[in-house]
C-alpha cells in the first residue's frame, strides 16, 4: 500500500491510502524528533510509515490534533475516518487524555470529501517499494480530489444510515501502547481488489 500526506492551509491533514486496512485506524502517532508517522489499530497493532515528512509539514501537524484517513481503490473512495493525532517528543508539550473527545476515532466520509476539495498534495509518506521512482508522485493518478466517487458499497452504507465505524475496542491509551493486553503486532493492508475478484 502507498500512502500520501495531504494538507490544507489551515493545518488540516489527511493520509490518503491506495488500499484498505482490515481494521479502522484508532490513532496516528507523530514522532516530532524523527518526523515519522505510525498508525495504531485496536489491540496494539501498528503500521509504521517508512518516509519521514519534511520539517515544514511536521510543524503544521503539531497543531492539527486530528487527521483524516481515506481509502481509495480504483479511483473510488472506499471509506474515510478521522482519528486523533498523538505526539512523541512534542516540543510544544501537547497531550490529550482518553476522556477527551479528540481521543476517539470516527467514520468521517462527508468531512473527508470536503477536506479533499480544499487540500493539496504534500508528500509521499509510505511506499511499498522505496526504490520505484514511478511511485514518487501522488497516488491519485489523475483522480480529481474535488470529485471523489464513493464506492457502491459505501453509498449503500450511507443510504442505510450505517455511518459508525466498525466496533473495535477503545482507542490508544498512550502513544505506542495500544488498548489491549496483547503484545504489539504489525498490521497488513488488504491487497487491492482486481477485476477478477469482482
């Protein structure tokens, strides 16, 4: 899976993925020292993004506190969530407790669509193959971010009023600690669907 960082001029941020994770993202951890991001899921599962962000983008994210995560496949929006952005080595000392509404992740399709109408590509933050220069550009591949098309499954869910994220255990207790008692495990994105799968 390849993942890009998108930003607006108002310190709003999103990670746009060209695939889908099997579980919803519960939190995003920014290490302000290394400028690296890690996605955190239920039961302590993590996914480390392998490209550090530029300093200018890191400074913007230190004031964001929340971040969108959108999943695209074949140019269609499969799902979108808004998750808390947690900090390690934060020079500004930002902290949020679990009781804060900022500490909960939620499905956020409409807000993500509105974000994409205002945003611009910042940089790649994860590439499956770092040596492939052809993937260095934005993963949108010609898709107009102002006119995202919802997948048929997501359209049905919205029509039926299924707007909440799938049920998972509570969000991260502290950066890097997860919410469960199980040891950390890495999470693997689902492989993208091909035309033969449909």
